[in-house]
C-alpha cells in the first residue's frame, strides 16, 4: 500500500502523543505494546482479544529485514510483463476462473463489476488464493509501528487490525498477511478491509482469508465504490507511430479516439477504432518501439487498488487472458 511522509517527535512529545518514533523515546517494546493496549481498550475494544493479539516478546526481525532491504532495481514494462504474466499464471488463472464461473457471475452481477478485473487482481495479489503471506498481521504492524520510520501510518493500521479482531471477523492466529500488513487473498491493509471488505455469505464475518465469495465480493466492492463502470473496457493494446512524441502520451493526456486516429494511432490489428467519440489516453511505458495501450476510465479505477500503471496493465491483461 501507500507509505506516509516520515516525521520526528521529541521524546516527551512522543510519550504524551502515544506515537513511538525510531526509539526517540527510548521506549521498550513492552512499554510500547502497553501503550497500544491502553489506547485500544480506551476505545472500547475487548481487553481479552487485545491481550491475545499483542502477546509479543520482541519486534519481528524478519519484518524489519524485509522492510529495510527492499529491492531498488527498476524493471521495464517488458521485463515486468514477462515476470508477472507467465504462462503458468495464465494457465492457473484459466483453471481457477473456470472452476468458479457461477460465483464470478453472481458477484459480477451484484456489484456491476466485470469478471476480468476480479480475477486479474485475485491472481496478482495472491496467485488465486494460494499465497497470502505467512506473517501474523498484528506482529508485523506492531514491529513496523515501533520501528518508527512510518510510525504514524503503521500504528493507525495496527489499531484498525485490532478493531477487526474485536469485531470477531478473524482470530488473531488466523489474521495472516504480508510483512507490511496486507491481509488475506485480496491483500487489503486493515484500513481498506474496514472500508471495503464484504460478508457475502451472511456468516457475520468478512472472511477474506478462507471464503472465496467474501474475497471476490470484497474486491468487487472496492472497484465498484471507486467508480468501476460495468461493460466498459479498461483499455486495449494499440499501435502508435514513432512520430508521436512521448511527451504527448500518458494518463493525463486524454483525447477522443478520433483525435488519436488523426495522429496515426490504431488498434493492435491496424484497424481504426469502432467508436471515435470515446475518450482515452495512450500509455507507452517503454517509449518508442515498445508496447502501447489505449486506456480508459476503468484503468484509473484499477489504479485505485494499486497506484501503478504496470500493475493496472497487468491486471487488465491477466483478466482478459484468463476469463
């Protein structure tokens, strides 16, 4: 998810605000957890549940290692596509989607969100529910909040995770996710869970870990509330003449397809677009000579899930190829 601007507090301010910062307050982990517990109980959360979730002895060293040593290399779009949209990922997606036709149809109809982005996001986020992460979310978030580089953000997410546990949607030992706290098959941060997760099956729990109906409905609800328009494409592969300058492209340069065609832009098969009045933007991630795409407003909705052009393109292409 999206990081937050780092900030520093003095030791006294950190103590009274209840916000730890990179050990500025020289606060022990036990004291930090006690402060979180007091805040949670003060907000009316169950002390019993909080004690179970925060029964932690020390910051998680593996979480800190992963947070501090994230890869800094940059992939081209061609490299990213080859790495992410593998033949296995596509084959697995076809099998997964085919086995869930009825569920996808029901969820798509209920939320007016097409099947393609549902499967595309599900596939990219958790390999169709097979890779959700093995970290206990409260442990990971407490570690990152105590470490202090993004203390305010992670402490807020930790409190949200405790609210989810207090509600009874999941047991502390079953609340699993990534080292950064992204949870379940949709990889929702706790704040996104509270906003978008759905109890589609009517069990009283929003189970994005084990219930595929809840998973699909939660992804669909996210996209629907972010403005997905059913029946409209997210985008399509196109050809762009090398004479069109890269500076004229990008999500911010929206024009009618008639205007783009006047510059020589065509569908991937070389034919003219069937509608000239539709508005879209051209993305050519690797510059002249690389692949190009015409993207529409649903593309921006996918980017609300993850603000990356590469990610949104991969979701769209994967969904197209597996459904």
